[in-house]
């Protein structure tokens, strides 16, 4: 019996238009993919829209004055609607290096990453993750960015859609239908239905 057959039928029937989704700054955590407009303190620089994968949603830093200031840190994925990735497979490879990819909003293709525990500290992702990414070709495409938290949160933020390969999207949807929440349970599911994960490679 092919347990995936009804799931694939459901996947094929799913049609939609991708759209960003309004988010609340207080809900943003490491692994979210968000977009927001940011106006630097330098008045000569224009207001721009940034799309980042969040590493630290509110990172505290002690200034020389002794005052504590908070920063939003992340990896820049898109600027002025220009993606850093040349194709969808690159985007998938990048996200998988961070951890477990899962769906936040099925209809709008909005995803988040549960970052591997070995890369997570009290304020989100650690420098260890950034160093790991910078050692890979795809990781070097994403530039590290830091933003003044108070300035960033003056503008609205959105969960941002990201384009993934069709078969990878199908895989993520099947994981939702099968109630799979991690690598271990996914491997068990694949064994149960007797298929190889490379079925989802484009």
C-alpha cells in the first residue's frame, strides 16, 4: 500500500499565490525568515527593504559607555527584491545546512528553520554557526548583517516567502501530513513507506 498516494493527490490540488505574512516583532525568533524596512542612523543612506534569516532576534551588547543596546542579527537573503541565490536548489541547500526546515504557512510558502542545537545559545544562533556557513560556498553568499533593534522595530515586519524546488516543497507538505517533526521521525517514515529521500531531488 502506498501511504503517500493520498498525500500527493492533496499536494497536486494545492494552488496558491505566495504572499508575505504580517508578523509581530515580539514573536520573531532565530530561524525565522523576515523582511522589513530599515533606515540607518546615517541620514545619507536610503530606506531599504531587507530580507534576512534571523540569527539573533534581540542580542544584547554592552557599549563603551556602559549602556546596553540590543541588535537584530541575521543573514541577508535578499535586498531590494534581489535574491542572493541563483536557483531554488541553492536556497534549499543553504537552509538545510542550518537545521530542520519546516512550514510556517503552507499556503504562502513561508518556512522557518529549527537551528541545530549545537549552534544555539541563550540569545539565538552562535558565532559557531556563522563560521560553519562561511566555510561553504553556498554559505558565503549570505552576508552577515546587524541592525539597531529599536530602529528596526519602528517599521512593520513580515514573514517572507522563499522559493524552493517543487519536489522539496512536496516533501515538506508530506511531512506535515505525516506529522513528521524532525530528521529521526522522517527517516522512520521513509522506511515505513519504503522510499528513498532522493525521490525529492529535482
